[in-house]
């Protein structure tokens, strides 16, 4: 069996190596990543690990890789030679592959405004970023978070544990706009405000100002200047597709793959944050940024490489934790026309999202039972209709057969 080589040792890369071994793959498994140390999980970096830093986010200790004959190489891959079927490392060495898996993830975006390179303006993607940010939060006096997405709101929640009253500025008119309903977004904005943070909508950043090379204020598009000695940008990510592009693979906001997760080269797969794959229910290509997506993609590729190919059809799900609220989302909504609320709408509730009377997504706040039921209903393409869900006493999990 030819060797499987995985580029990128994040969530998707780690899971590919682990699944190949747990499913009895008999060839060599080489996992190449450009970060130091062993692969680790990112979700705690903006939650518990940022606030306390006491739990190691690594998936497995170094002993696991040795015991399972997974070769972990801490280096950057700088090129793919498709003819020779080999990747080139930064130190000039080459590693040959039978099958190559691109799991290069994504990187944080910056803001193209004056002053963006001042010290004290940071982003959060890696463990090193989280360690630096934790130290920054302990020392800072005025913290501004740019972007009211998941990451921005999670960082603002963690920062309040350091005693900060954070100002979150958001260019659009609502929080988490890409991924949650207006109702859920409003509730999470209220959680920020109830906990002492300020959230300003319609507030783009025009410039950063500094003294002595360090940020001192954020200037908003309306001219307001917010004093700040620590600014965290949560303004989205860019998929790492350069390697694929330089190798001549098709790229369109992500490395383009089919429902088998193969690129335009049958010897190369692409998975996780960097992959644009066809979504069966939406009927178009999507790129998702979640642990579920990275993990299920990895398992699908491992199944193929161990002789059990199947089309990728997993139901997307996601979670975020902010203050005492745990939001779990099942499905991806491409827009919905009907909402049904279950629960109090305050601290424990679910919002069922329908389009053309078909269930497309469920957002659950502190209702994990609803979330698990929702994943099953979506996987089964449930016939649940809004009218049924609106009946008094309706319980989502009782509807799962
Ligand atoms: P990554 O985990 O980014 O791994 C890619 C790796 O490849 C990186 O280590 C990168 O350095 C490396 N790499 C890139 N190019 C090369 C190269 N040329 N050579 C070698 N190595 C390379 N998702 C959730 O579902 N729930 C959450 O609560 C949640 N919270 C998050 C909090 C934070 C702070 C962040 C940053 C992300 C969070 N996510 C969450 C998203 C989730 O972590 C990502 O979707 C997931 O990590 C994607 O996995 P991946 O393997 O595709 O990419």
C-alpha cells in the first residue's frame, strides 16, 4: 500500500492520520505541519484555554504518534510535484506520496486600514496566538474587539473574565450574521451587554492610531475614537489554497473537490477549512469552518483509502460558548422563511428554521437534547412541518423515530 501523506497537522490532518490507523491502513502515514509540537484543538483557544490556560489542548501526546507509526514532521510544505508524486519541504527534502491529503486550513484576515501593523493589534488562530493574547489581556487596560462573529464574541466573553469591559465593534447591523438567525444573534448580543460588554453595530474601522508604535485608539467610520491598548481582530479567515493553486489544482474560495473529496487530481484529496465541496442539500459548493466538517471529511477520506469509498453527506453542526450560554447549530441555512421557537427564548431555547416547509437548521441554546434530535432529523430528511412544531407541548426528540 503506498504511503498517505497529509499536509497540515490541524483538526483535519490529525483526524485523517488517526482514522487511517484505527481503520487498519497498512501503508505509511506521514503528517506534516508547520506549527511546533503535536497537533491540538483550536476551539478552547478562544474559550477555556484563553481564559485560564490550564488545560493542554493537544489531541494526543507524542507517544501516540510513535506507537501508531505516524511520522510527524514539523515543517512547512513549499511545493507539490504532481509528476513525481512528492511534496517539497522547507528544508529542501522531499517526501513521496501514494495519496496526498491537503488539510492546510485557513489563516486570519487583517484589516486593510492605516495603522493595522501597530503593536497591540492581534488575531487568534494558533496556540501561540492564544498564549500571547492571554498575556495581553492580563496587562491591557482598554480592549476593543473588531468583529461580532463567533470568534469576536467568544474573545469578548473570555476577556470579561479578566475584568475588562470590552467594546465590540461590528461593521454590519447584527452579530454572527453569516451563520445564525436574527433572533439567536440578538440573544447573544444581549448576553454580551448583560455581562458588561458594549456592542456597537454599523461601526467599521477607518484607522488605528498609536503612540510609540503601539496602538492607542481605534477610529470608527463615523469618526468616533475608542481608546484601546489591545485590539483583537475577529474579521474572518482566508483558506490556505496557495499550495494547491501553484500545483495547478482547481481553486475557487477553497480547493475544489467532488463529493468524494478528491481534487481535480485523483491522487490528491482536500479537506477541512481549505476545501470547497458540493453540499448535497444546498445543491451548491460550500466551504465550512468547523470541527465537525474537518473531522467528518477526514473520516470520509480514511474510509476511501481503506477500501470503503462513500460520498460525503454529513449533516453540518457547530457550537460556540459565550458566558453561560452554549449554542449548538445543526444544519446550514441558506436563508429560511419560517421560524418556530421552542422554550423560553431567553436562556434555554431552540429556533427551528424552515424553508419551503422543510427543516433546514436548528439553533439550540442550552438545550443539548434538541440539538442531538435535530441532527438525526436533518440526517433523515425529516418531514417535520412548521405547523406540527408549533403545536402546544411539541417535543423535538419525541419526533425522532
Ligand atoms: P487547521 O486546524 O487550521 O489546521 C491546518 C494546519 O495546517 C495548521 O496548523 C497550519 O499551520 C498548517 N499548514 C498550512 N499550510 C501548511 C503548509 N504549507 N505546510 C505545512 N503545514 C501547513 N469550530 C467549531 O466547530 N467549534 C468551535 O467552537 C470552534 N472554535 C474555534 C476557535 C478558534 C480560536 C479557532 C481559530 C477556530 C475555531 N473553530 C471552531 C474552527 C475549527 O477549529 C476549524 O474549523 C478547524 O480547526 C479546521 O481544521 P483544519 O484541519 O481544516 O485546519
